[in-house]
C-alpha cells in the first residue's frame, strides 16, 4: 500500500523505502507532524518520513524482508 492514501496513527508499524539511500527501514510511528511523521526503529534510531514518500503499513506482522 502506498502511504499517501492514508496517514499512519501513533504506534502503527510502517515500512519506509528510501530509494536515494538504497535502503528499507521498518519502525513504529512515534510522532505525527503536518507533512511528515517520525518513527523509531528497533535499534533505537529515529527517522522521519514525508507523507508523500514511499511507505506502507506492516501487513499482518510481516517484516520488510517478507513483504519485498
């Protein structure tokens, strides 16, 4: 699911694809802002994602490796 169709809520698990950095991150939403949200990864890193970037909800508990 492309993220811009629906905004996440706090504590939602998301997968964020960053094509410019050639990486895919997964984390839990910790803050919602006007045009972006922040999520925390399991290692404690905090990243941000614009609502119109390529992100999706974690479907049925599947991790990024299972959904690629």
